[in-house]
C-alpha cells in the first residue's frame, strides 16, 4: 500500500522496535513498582520515601521519588487546592508513576492522598505495581511536630480544608505496608519497607 | 521548637536525605538529557526515537521514550486538539521529561510539536538538557507514505488543523541535530544521533 510503495521508492524500510519494560528490568536487576506513601501532613512520608530510596540506590537500584517538591510548581503547577484539582493532582502523579514503572524504575510517591477513592484509582491504574505504604503517625503527634507550622495555621482557620483538621484523612484499610512512623527510628521504618519488598520478591536481598 | 521537642519526646530524629541526579548519573555511567524529536506526522520521529533508544539500551544506558502511545490516553487523556490543549500537552511532556532527567534517564520524546514557541518553552524549562532533533522529512514524502492514512483524511477536510496541510509546521532554526529521515536508512540516522551524543560527551563511545 502507500507505506510500502514509499518504502520501496526510497529503498527504506523503517521497522518500529521497542525496548520493553522486561528488558529494562532485566538490565536493572530488579522489578519496577510504585511505592505509594500516604499519611497525614507531618507523618514522615517524604522523609521515609527518600530514606528508602537512599537504601535502594545504595543497592544499585534505579529509583526516583515523586513528591510535592518536584511536581507542585512543575507538572501540577496549574492546579490549586479545590477538590477537583486535588483529584487531578493524584491522577497525574499516578500516570507519571506508571511511566516510570514502564521505564523500569522503583518509583516512590509521597503525597497525603487522603481519600480512599483517589488511592483506589491509582491502584486500579497501576495494578499489581501499586504498593500502598501507610505512614501511620497519629494526628496528635503530627500536630505536635508541626514541622511546617501548617497545623497551627489550620487551627487558626487560615488554611481551609486542611487534612486531619478540617478535612478527613481516610486511613488505608488494606495497605500493603503499615509503618508506625510516629514511634520508631527511621532506620527501623526503612528496614520494615525493605523487608517487605524482599519478602515479596520485588528486590533481592541487600548485599552485606 | 515544636519540632525539636516532639523529636526529643519520642527520641526520634528524622533527617531528610536525598539521592541526587549526580548520584544517579554516576551510577548509570552516562549523563541524562532529553532528546526532543520533532517533525511532521510520518517523518519518522517515533521510529527513530525507538531505534536510538534501542542502541542506547544496548550500551547499558537508562532510557525511556515518551510519545503519543504512552501519554495520549494517560497523562494527557484529558486534553483534546484545541490550541490550548496542544500547548498544555507539550508543557506536560516537557515537565515529565524533566523529572526523567532528574532520575538520570536518557529521555526521548517524539511529538510533532509544530510550534517554535512551544519547543522554545520546553528548551527554557529543560535548559542545557534539551537536545532538539529535527526529523527533516519533506511534506511530500510524509504524505506519500501516509502510514496512518491521516494525510488523505486531512486533504479530504476530515481532520481540522492538520500539521502540514491546514496548520503550519515551523521547522527548527537551530536544532542540535538535523536528520534527513526521508532519504536514508534508519541505521544511518541512528548513527548520526549517536555520533552527536558522543561528540558532545553525553555518552561514551559504544563498546565495540
């Protein structure tokens, strides 16, 4: 047809060939997945995600953390804090995480993602690649820490719809991993995540 | 302050530590960049991008192709073909490519991206990591190939604002690499891109 004739006339045959996820995973020496960290503001999501990444990187794994720091002003810079925008924010993060998984990367996302239906949407999109990690720091501990001073502002009514204060946080009911991020040293929390990944054969054991 | 007291009270000090782009590039053994393939529909952008990826992957590089196949129904699934939506499409692709670069990946994007101002925006966002590759297949060759039958439809008026027919393609004036994708075998085009990357020290020479 048109394509073939054109190919003949210029003596060119261009075949589409693809590097697949399997090929990338084989090269990386580990499977790709999304570690979806969820929890209240101040629960330690982002800190734990980066600490787990550091451990994985130390093992030679291909890793990346997606969090507010690298998407709030970029990919999601056009989004505000309305309900619709929050849903769209989580949708985009899940879609991008899916691209990273396809690229063979162990991808860690750290967002409050307070609503079950949004996390369920991410799980549906990512399928078996979705590993939900609940950073289970109680509200009073998060509020006592108040690392960014946001709880004080929320209590003063300066931040509308703040998760835990004036907007609900719907705790996961079937998270793959629950981490008591409010009551243990971070290295223990990292161990916990690594042990789960190893036990479920996402990674091989750490080199001693 | 609040943070310190909380840390003391639970005997926990959680430090934020980051794996950096430099660390990932050192591990990968190559620099990260965005190879931005632009050209008419049917010019061979996607085919060339995948062929270059295959060559890079064969050298052990971390690679990923972002093209219509993996974002049209996903990340950009909410966008149509209006001018605004096309701009937003390119913006998101550039932002995601930026994340992949941060992750240490040699990232290849394949979109018509017909407008200079949109590519200029991507270049501004990505800075020195942006490598523009113009797939310079003449319109008549693309139309003769008409791989997807789109030119015929566009000529019949069934597709509004089709690039090259009823909407302009603004050829790059200062592309880093210009590839005569309409008149040479694909392996030559791949060689051309690889030679440029090597000469500009993005990658080390291929293992012979």
